[in-house]
C-alpha cells in the first residue's frame, strides 16, 4: 500500500473531488507519478481508532513556493471557491503557527481510485 497523506483539514473537499492541489510544509521527496493514499487522519489516532482511507491519488507536479504567493485559482483548486488567498493563508498560519512567507510544497494531483464506496 502506498504512503498515506492526510486530508484532515480538507476531508470534505477530497470526498467531493473539489480539491486537486495541496500545500505541505514537507513532502519534498514527491515526484510526478508517485501514488498516495489520501486519508482523513493519520496521526494522533486514539486507541481503537483506525485510518479512514478516502482515495488514491497520483502526483502530477510539485514545486516550492512561499505560502503567501497562493493565487485565487489555487485557492479554488484547494477546495475553497468562496475564499480569497488571504483567507487561505490565514487558516494555515493560524493552524501551524508559521510565518506566511514560509516556503511550502505545492502538490498537484489527480484522483485515480475512490476508496469510500
């Protein structure tokens, strides 16, 4: 089974297939063609909890860019069509307590299999 990638903050967007770009502060080893298992949550599971697999994805491209350089198009591709770039940046800055100019890994992917059915 491929490596798991958590979509804890965007589970609904993955379920609805409205997300095909994600940003990570890591995952620099990824390359086009890599396959990952999208999961709801993979860390911090309580005793008795199991990983909920959502989908299989394939990496299309990756690139490094500052978080605060996200475009409106990419905010939509992240699954937030009604948000502005500043809203998205604020969500991640508040969650991870990071500088908005911190470099992140922009990962574009496609869905290749649904695991929730």
